[in-house]
C-alpha cells in the first residue's frame, strides 16, 4: 500500500487526479489515484492499493506525490534515425563484406554499419533490406545528384523499378542501426546518410 501525504491533496478544491511517483531503490513506480478533496476533519492520509511486485515497496511504506521530471520523459523518446532522399544504384557481387551470400535483401552503403536495416521506397513500392556490403565507391556516390549513398541488390531494384540495373531517386529510412564495421566516416553524402545535416 502506498500512502500519499494529505498536505499534497489540500491544494485541490474538488475532485482531482493526482499522479504520484514513488522512488524505490534505483527505479521509479508511477501510480495514478482518483481522489476526493479532503473534507474538514477527514482522515489525513489517502491510500492507493498497489501490489508489492508492481511498486517494490513493502506494505505500509509512505510515498510522496510528485511529477515525473521532464528530463525523464524526454529520455524515453527514441533517437531519430536518418531518412531522406538519395540516389539508389544497383549491384550484384559474388561475396559481401559481411561474409553473407548476396540476396534480395542485400544493401550496400559506405556510411552505415554492417547490419543496418533500411526501408527503401521508389514510387508506391517499398522494400526493407540489410546493409551487408560496402559501396558505392566515392566516385560513384559523387557523380549523382542527390548522392548515391545506397546500393540495392539487383533483385530488389528489379522488384521496385522493373529493371535490374538502374540508378534512380529513392526515399530511404533507417529502421535500425547495425553494429558492424563502417567503411567510411566522411565523404560525399555522409551528412545525409547519418542525419548530421539535420542536427
């Protein structure tokens, strides 16, 4: 059971909703309580039943009403992953930098770590692939406007455009960053690929 001290409740004139945060060890427990404002001579404690496994508090421990700090709310927001418009080119190699065999889902990028999952959209069609190879080369990235920061497998390009060998504007959205090595940390299109130009 969590007890909220009534001096926090005296501030409310009629029905109110109070959000409480109980600090328990290194964690936080949030409890919502719908309370009536105390009447004259009413009991000085308002209690909320919370199961011990949910709160981490022993029965009878007292918690004080407080608001969740804004910095904690902000920390819960996910980091924004890069997305934008690029030129997409196609490729097919016998071997990839990751050691995995070439497949429909294989993508290559000079700037994203191996294992990065990317959604590619051309027109009304979309496909999701995984960066398993490095490329295009710097000269190939730079010869396109916008820069060609992503290579699609020829099979994926065939599905999206109807042609295996192609160079077209694409929309890209990184869905999850990989944890493998990165080929280059600078060059044409690096800011676009990493989202640094939006910061």
